[in-house]
């Protein structure tokens, strides 16, 4: 399975995070372009330390957005969306 190394920004404090996601295949061994591949992160910044989700969509865009639990604080997830970039794709 291909592994995508990416760089994303924390939606709250804009700290740079790096990570990797293993892309999923369908049962017929073709890449599933309709599935969003997600990864959960916790910000490493000591003053922030909040959780956020990093997604790679079918177009190859890297998006970081808060978890839905942040609505309890009066912040809506679509207000804090940030973009990232793909660093490398390993087969």
C-alpha cells in the first residue's frame, strides 16, 4: 500500500505537523479515490494541545480541521480549516 507523507498546520495555533497516512485499496486492488483518508493528531504546542483531523481527499488535497467536539466551545469546525501539502509518496 502506498504511504503518503504530509505536512499540515494546526487549525488553532498554526504549528506545522508532519505525519503519514496509509492509503486504502478496494477489494479489487485499485486505489479508492472516493474514500477520504483520515488521521487524528494532537498538537505538540504546549499552549495549544488540541486534537484535530488531517484528511487527504480524492484530489490529493491535505486538509486539517478540528474534531466535532470543538463545537462545545462555540467554535464551528468549518471556521478553522487549514491546508497542508504532500511531501512524498512511498510505494
